[in-house]
């Protein structure tokens, strides 16, 4: 009981009272987006207490000073090779982008790369080490944790209890996270899983609207695909000998337009995202009752994003700050 009370206290202490513990990703690949200070104001007026940024955006960092908003800050993928091979470059990166803004900016995690692919995956762990060493040098290694953001393709296996990492570079990263007490940052998209497997997945399972259990996995009953994807990560971490590592959902969302079907609609985006907000406090079947720290993707529709047309339509807000659809945080 005391442990539970302390745990609750620690959870609440991390996030300013009166502010939602939902996070939202702030991407900037759009024309006509509001100024960083207007964006921070929009987070505050909606009670959004956590923000993920994808690089050390000087404007955003300035605007975040003294707001109490918890921040996940990315290292650009293209910077990994240098930061991996050169400890002095990592120390300079930490000095200029973290220490210069600490403690006014409430950094939570540094995401060393986002969905890094190909041969560059070999640079993730050495870059994480160099950045963590630089943070440790400044006495910040316990305050600001170092991780990397990966997508569900880093895992394989079904049902969720059979999850393992699909790529060999992940095992050493998982064990490093366990040693350093850092979470794994996981981009979790039932939308893409559904899109890739419409024949076998009911859209209600992806939208959190199934009336009952869809996948029974031993003792664990899955009513939504989000939990199944998160628990596949937990199983993969256990399989890698890193069962104490927490999963933080560093991206999740649903596009409101841009598809050539009736999947990417404002109605589905609203259903998914509102259900996500309402769900993450409950944990998953493998980690029941443990709130999943979650960053929704994304704050704005970003018209300069490349790839599928839907990529431009993941925003909760339009560039003029009007909601893309009604949602409450
Ligand atoms: C953040 O605000 C404090 C004053 O509250 C100021 O001393 C500090 O220089 C600011 N930090 C940055 C990086 O602007």
C-alpha cells in the first residue's frame, strides 16, 4: 500500500497538476504553422502536458522555457554517425541543446534517432552511449533518460506473448535501456497495421470499438490492436532480457483525410484519438493499471510532409489553430 502511494505520488509529481498527462508530437513540416510561442500556448490552453520535438528546435525550446511542459527531444537521424563516432561532438550537442536550456525546459528523454533504418542502425547505441556520458558528466543522466524511437516493424510475432525483436541490433539497445533505467520509445500505429492487413483485421479492433475480446492470448484478452502492439514490444523486451524496460508510446495517431478509401476520415481519426486518450490510463493486459505515457501524432496537419497523402493529415489541429475535429484531452 505504501509502495502504491509512493508510486502514485511519483507519477503525479512528474506532471504539473491540472495538466493532462497526454503528450502530443510537434512536427514542423508545414507552411503557415503558428509561431512556437503560439504553439506552446495552444498546448497549455488544451491542457496538453507533454511535447515531443524531433530536433533541437531553438524556437520551440525558447518558448518551452519555464512552462513545465515535459519534453522528449530528438536527435536527427543524420547526426547519428558523427555523435556515435565522436564523443566530443556528443558532448557539444548536449551542451548546446540540453544543458543550455536545463532546467527551464523540462526534458524527459532524448530520442537518439527516429525509426532509423539500414546500416545506420549500428550507430544508434554508440550515439546513445556518448550522449548519456555527456549528460552524466553534467550530473543529468538520472534526470534525462536517453533512448531511441522505433516502430512496430522492430518486433515480430503473434499473439503478443510471442513477440520478439525482428532485428539483431535491438537486443543490445534493450539491455542498455535496462541498465540505464530508460524506457523504449515505440511508435505504435494500429492504422498502419490495419491498412497492411485489412483482410484479417476488423477496423473496430483498430479503433478501440470492438464490443468484446478479439484475440485471446493465454490469460490475456485483447479488445484493441493498440494494446496488442504495445504488449508485443513488452514481450520482445522480455525476450531480449530487458523485461524491466518501460514502453513509452512516442507516436500514435490516425489520419483524417488523404486516403483513397473510407479509412482515413475525420470520424475515424476522432474515434481513434479520443479512445486513445481515454484508454492509456488503464495500461495493457501485460501491464494492467500502469498508465502508458503516450504522445499523439501530431499537433498539426503538415502540408510539407512527403510520402503518402495521408501523412499530411495526421494533425489534431489545422495550421490556423482550429481543431481538425472535436477532441478533449
Ligand atoms: C529561461 O528563463 C529563465 C528565467 O526564468 C532565464 O534565466 C533563462 O535564461 C531562460 N533560458 C533560456 C535558454 O532562455
